[in-house]
């Protein structure tokens, strides 16, 4: 009987983990389902809006950023046109504005 209870608890916990992972990604289930790895690349990164992809290219040229920090930088630059000067020259300044240190 204990094995059945343990198995039921494990199933419940695993099903909850997938929901949490989806929520942390910031993508809806519909968006995740629409990602085509053959078209979008790993994790659907190629499905980012065109302006975000352009800022990722700029960030790659300017600095050696982790993929997570590069994504944060690109989305910030796409959403804050008033930061354009720093976006074009100083990704570390953008990341610092976002609370990301170490660059």
C-alpha cells in the first residue's frame, strides 16, 4: 500500500513540475506547442521577434554573454528604445539596469 501512495505522490509532483517549468519560461503552452525546433532552433530561440533577434546579434558582437543574459539584454533593448545608445555600445550597462552584475 505504501508503494501505491508513494507512486501517486510522485505522479502528482511530476505533473506539477511541468506546469512550473512552463510558467518560469514565460511562454504559454500554445506558444511552446507552436515552436518548431527545425525552424526556430534550440528551445525556440529563433522564434523570438525580429527586433529581439537583431539585438541578440548586436549583443553577440559586443560581448561574451551567457544565452540567458543575451536574451535579457535583447528583450530589454527591444522594449526600451530610449536605451538605444547603451544597447549599441555597452551591453553591461543594460544588464546592470536589469540587476544583472558581473560583466
